[in-house]
C-alpha cells in the first residue's frame, strides 16, 4: 500500500512541478496536441467501422434469431471499442514521446536540475536517442498487442470477462504507461529497456500507483494532452528514487541505499554537472 500511495504522490508532484513552472507546461503541450489530432482521427475511423467489422467477422451468426444476433454482435462491437481504447491509451504515450523527444528530454533534465545533484546525460546524439526510443517503443507495442489480444479473448468468458479482465487490463496499461514515461529519464541514464522493466517489476506497486490513475484520467478527452508534461516530470522524480539518486526520499520510505532487499540500481551513468537551472524553454506568443 505504501508504494501504491507513493506512485500516486509522484504523479501529483509532477503536476505540481509543471504548474509551478508554467512555461514548461506550455512547452510540453505541443507534442500532445499533435498526437491528439492523429489519434482522434484513428478512433473516429474505428468507431465508424466497428459495426461493419463485427458483421464481416461473424458471418456464421447472420441467421441467428432476435435478440441473440443483436446481443452477440453488440457485445463484440463493444469489445472492439475496448481493445481500440486500450491500445490507444498505451500507444498514445509512446507516440507522443517520439513526437516530442527533444521537448520531454529538456523538461526531464530541468526537473533533475531543480532537484539538485547531477544531471544525467546519455552522451548520445539526438538521432541515436530517437532510434533507441523508437526501437524500444516498437518492442513494447508488440508485447502490449499480444496482451491485448489475450485480454480480448478472455473477455468472452461470462462474468470474469466483464469484471476481472477489465481490471487486469487497467493494471497492464498502467504498468506499461509508467515504463514509457520513466524511459525519458532512464534513457538519459543509459538504462536499456530490459533494465528499465526489471527496475519497475521490482517496485510493481509503485509503478501501478503512478500509472493506473493516469490511465483512468487519460480516457477523458483532452486530459492526456494537459497531463503529459506533468506525467513526464513526475516520472523523472520517481526515477530518482528507483536509481537511488534521492536518498532523502528513500529515508522517508524506509529504503536506505544499502538495503539488500532493494533492487539494485543501475551501476553507472554518464553524467554532467548541474549548472544552475539551465536555459528556459522557448517563450510563447
């Protein structure tokens, strides 16, 4: 329970950070707005064609009598909607982070500066980081798609498919959403995807406490766009704990850096010294 609450606190702390640094909020909204337009068009097409897809996929049910035909196809159409929304919630963050790679890296760096200490730097070029981010997002998308198909199939099980499966779906979505958001700060620390997943699995409740509430609010139109900058900021704050860079937080949570039960933090990062608060983001008209 402590980690669940801790994850939610990081989510709130990130939103407070961007509200207290208003220019960074505006700076971080641009990628989300671009992605929102793309996803709105894709979901509109899905909702328009879901009925036709269901009829095409179930020709064997055409001769069923009423009301069974309507109930069966209506249920399948609802599952198609749910699967589409599930994939949209998961992939929205990945696509937005790709579109806004330089925006969110700058925001994450600024969070590290304001928290003190050193500012990790991957030492790679922008194009190398973009390629790694795209490659990792594709690997995760394959995993998420497989889980989504499995959950879609389990949705046919009476009662369980309408109760347990949606809860599992939200937890899976929350975990992978947290991974996508923390990857901005972890990639700057040269932590690869497998190590990222290991860190989050070692603190699964922390990841779910951060990601599941975010998944729920991301279902509300436009909310994802406005919460993305704060989500990146909050994920960066959480990464500082996961990697042992925030000893004060660890002391408060009873997790000293030499606790043998704590998952090992990555051994080394390429860093550069923090220099003040860094340059401000571009000003907006």
